[in-house]
C-alpha cells in the first residue's frame, strides 16, 4: 500500500469518526434539552392555575384571586439557552399556585445566534410589562443564559422592578448590579458544570452586599429545569426533586419578601 493510499484511508476514517461524533452529539443534545413529561403536565390548566400561550409568552395565572393579598407581584422568567422553555413550567406553576402571576418569556432561537439580544425578545418583555395589572410590581429571574438576560433587565431598573433571582449562572458578568436596592437572590449548585463556584465567585462583587446566597450542596446545572442531562454539566450529588424544591422555595421567598409577606414559606 502506497503512502498516498494510507493517508487517504486515515483521512476517510477521521471524517467518518467526525461525522459519527457530530450525529451522536446532536442526538444527545436534542434529547438532553427536551422538556420531560412532568414539565409538559405543568402546562395543563386546572382549578388552581390557568396556563395560556401567546406569541412566545407562557402565562401562569392563579384562577382564584385572594382579596387579602392586595400587594401581589408578577414573576418574569427567562429560560436557559437551547433548553425547551417548557422545561421550566413547573417552576412557574408553583409560583402561580401561591397566588402570583408568573410569566415565562421564550428567548428567540432558544438564545442561539444572538437570540438573547433580539429585538423580538425586547418586544415580548415590553408587552408583558405593559399588560401587567396595577400596581405592576415584578420580579425578574432566569436560569443560565436566562440569568444573563435577567441581569441585563435588572440593570435597566424599569418601573415596577422589585426583585431579582439568578439561578445556575455565573452572571452578572457584563453589568454591575452592586448598587441595586431591591432584594436579590443567587441560587447556585456546587456541582454545576457550566457555572462553577470559581466563576460565580469571580462576579460576586457585581451583586449587592445584601444578596441572599442559596448554595445547593451537590446540585448541578441541569436539575434546575425539568429536562435531560446537559452537555458539559457535572453529575449531581443531590436528588433532582430536592434541588428543584430548594429552587422553588427561593422563588417563593423572593415573591413573599417583595409583597410584604413572611419570607419563610412551606412548600406543601
């Protein structure tokens, strides 16, 4: 066999291996970012929460208004990059079940190819805030890339902005939020493969000194949503249900603080 033929075979083998890896990685990614059955079930309206969808915005609305809770606020949530937005439906539903309107704003192109900076995203947020009923107080939150968007929105301090919750993200990195006077909560998994403790700590100074830090021991990146194991993540050392329960509690406690209700709330 000549050297030329040998090199040609090696080249074909590398191309074949590369194509196979691409197919397998793409298939894994499509499966990993897909919302699971529990997330899909959270989209079903019932006697507690009515779920609606309109042009990139999922709304979770309490079906029964409580006249004793006149100082309610709305949660505006941004999903992680590439993840099916529906994977966060259980988080929003849990907040709505406690009497707060919760809105899941889809990021165009799932935050790929500049979707997080898209004018369409700004239009969706503007529409959501314009439709909020008085007194129009709202908390912004997000997971991963959604936390980047939430940080940017928080830096703008629009009318009614009342709180910020950052989940599974090393941000804020590009904006300085250290002078915010509203409540801020940062939720971090100690086994997060995409937002490591070192990366998170690097940007600590860009958050207010009063920030409440919720370190979930053994928590990873993927278990903040209801989807598969995300490429690049680390294996969790905590049950998914337990990690999600802590995350839900952090959101509920923020809503409680913003509305003047007790900060510590049971989940059942």
